[in-house]
C-alpha cells in the first residue's frame, strides 16, 4: 500500500499540513460510505418492523423453501455420489460436479442436525471471508470493522444464504482467498476451486490473463484438470443440467442483469429477446472495458491488484437469466475495496454514489416489502442494483488515475 503523503520520508523532513488535511478528509469520506450503508440498512429494518407490528402482519424474508433446503439437496447429491448414481437425475440440482463432495463430512450427523452444523460452518466461512478481505485493504479500526459487521448482518443476500444453506458461502471464502493472496501465483487455484462449486468466479481469471500472470494461469489450468478428473463421470450430466438451468426464467427472487433488461423491455412493450440481447451486450461491454483497463495498467502494489481483482465481483450476478439473491453475498467483499479506493482518492464522488445506491438496491428485502405492502415490483430493485454495481466498478477501474495513483 502507498505511503500516506503526510508521513516524512527522510529524517528532518517536515510534514505537510495540507497533505495531512487532505488525507484526513479522504479517510472521513471512506468511512462515510460504510456509515451511510449501515444507517440505510438499519432504516430499512425499522421501516419493515414497526409497520408490521402496528398492522399485525407477518414478514417473510426468505419465502421459498424450508430452512436448509439447498443444503438438503447437497446432502442428497453427496449420497448419490457415494452410491455411484448421478445427482443430476434429480430435479433442481445444477451446481458443478465437485459440489457433490461438499456435504460428505456432514452426512454422519443426519437430518436436520447436519443442516444446523452447516449453518455454523457457513457463517464462519462468511465472516472469515470478510475478515480476510478487510485485512487485505488494511481496514482495521474498530468503528469500521463494526460497521462492516453490521452491514453483513442486515444484508438481504446474507439472509438468503444462511436460511437456505447454500454453498455460496464456500465460494465467497474462495473469492476472499483469491483477493488476499493475489500477489502469489497459487491465488488462481482458489478461482478454479470456487468455480468448481459455482461457475461464476471464472470471470476473475480475466485479471490474471490481462496482467500476463502466466504461472498463475498454468496453476489454474492444473487445478481445473484435477477438479474435473475427480468427478469426471458426472460432467456430461452436468452439461445437460446447466443448459436446462440457463433457459429458466422468473421475475421474483431474480437479481440477474437479464431480469432488469427483460423487465425493461416489458415496460416498453418490446419482445423478451430484445432484453436478452441488451443484457448480454451490456455484460460483454462492461467486461471488455474492465479487461482493457487491466491490460493497460502499469505495475502496481499488491493492494491495488487486490482492488482491481475485486472489481470483477458484480459479474457474478450478471448471468444467466435467473440468479438468486444469495449469489450477491460476495458483493460484501467490495466494501473494503471501495473503502480503500476512496481513502486513497482514486474514485470520483459520482462513482462512489453509484456504488452506494447500487449496493443498497441489492440489499432490498424484496420479499419482506411485498409481504408488508401487498404490492409487487420490489423484486426489480436488486437487479437494478446489479446494473449500478457493474457500472460503478467499471467506472472506478476506468477512471483510476494510474500514473498518479499506482496504489
């Protein structure tokens, strides 16, 4: 990380009062991002809870499925794998084949004890991921750590992940390990490990490719070969399952960029195919802009590399047609990255505002608001947040004054 301007670099050098003031201002602005997000999420909780008490209405934050429903499917998949049968013969199982191994250590506990055990493990992995990322960006003060923990506890995707027992918590930890170890060649192995459970982290390999990290890419390739070989017989069935999954469509509980675009086409009275084409073009455009910016970036510090790598995270929710809210839990890892970028002054106020609004939209408790008000439409807030997060992260990378702010 860069040496703050106000620290003397030689004996007898006098600290610059103006530099001290500028650094203090930037530090205050960086903290304000976390403070605004936390205050807004507390306000949402109050606006949901108090009217619900007065109107005597129940609030359901995660209405689909019983507690641990996703982990229950993982347990069935692990049993099928051990019995030599294909878990993809069952309905609603779509993760890559290596995910069939996740629940094996929990099978001896039986149902429902295994679900509660995985809940504890999932929570521990999410908190570890946040701690690793905060450490990567030197976010260590008690106030800022407390704000980060508070945001985690009020974030809608956190609710979905923990209630359903989804394995995105493991993926979140893999992504955090990539960010934490980005300066080492073996960091790319965690990208592949995460993608072996949920395919979307593969987008992060673009950073290693544009940075010409050939050794890291070789390690990623070797890791991929091992991951595929371990469960090789299941890959044909997975290919069929993922094709089926990619054609599914729904508006509710869908945070995908495609949901925003297709819904926009519906409002305009245009065909759904136009929305699909628009979302695909937007995702490809954002990706090309980020990759191009990374390709042109000069050598930087490890912290700056970690920030640039983290800015690919919003692509996790860009596709396919349906992305459930728990996928956005990795968006929490962007908070320390944006805090650090704001602190060193490499992002504009408009980009920070776009990021804050986008994050808050992804935090919308859409189901709870629908239950409380009896009105639909809240499900379109999170996919709009996905769009704004993609916009903010791409803008941050593009406007980064590289020669001046090398990190």
